[in-house]
C-alpha cells in the first residue's frame, strides 16, 4: 500500500455538509454527481496531501454511533502550521472548537471540533 486514497463520509443533511466541507474546511470540489437510482449525491473533494474526501447523501441514513470510544473510525485529523490562526478562522465561521491540548508523547498542540453530523475532526499543529 502506498497512501490513503480517500475518506468517505455520509452526510445527514447534504447541503449543510457540502457547505461545511467546501466553505469552512476549504476543500475544492473535484466533481459532484447526482445518483438518481439511489436518490443521493456524491461529492468528491480534494483534501490535503492528495487525499480525496467523498461526501455522500442517502435518504434517511441511520444516526452515527455517539461517543469517541465506539468501535469504528474514531476521528479524522488534519495538520496545520498555525493552530491558533486556524482556530480563530473556524470560530469566526461559527464552529465550536474545544480547548487546545498538548500531546504528551510528541509535544504538539491539538484540538477537536465537529462536522455538522458530529464527526470528530482534529487539528494538530506541525512541530516547529
């Protein structure tokens, strides 16, 4: 295996999540397809480092299992050069951001916030 190709996310409210991932997170759209036979959309976004993010809509998807310790994907983490500036940008867009913590193993600062469906997202500051 060479690299992560994509991450797939199912949105509870497609328009809300599309706005979040394109406007708040700033990921450019690669393509958007309406899948008439499934009654859904698939939005391909260019994520950081070449990783694509696939945003899906489905009629009446089940709710996400709550709690960061549930089995399955725990969170998505993105790196940033300036954690404080990125937090200020997110909060300026109305995104609630948790208090900054320091990783006890590598000394890097990080924080968490959530997408519109409650998916935990992490921002970790690259070492200086």
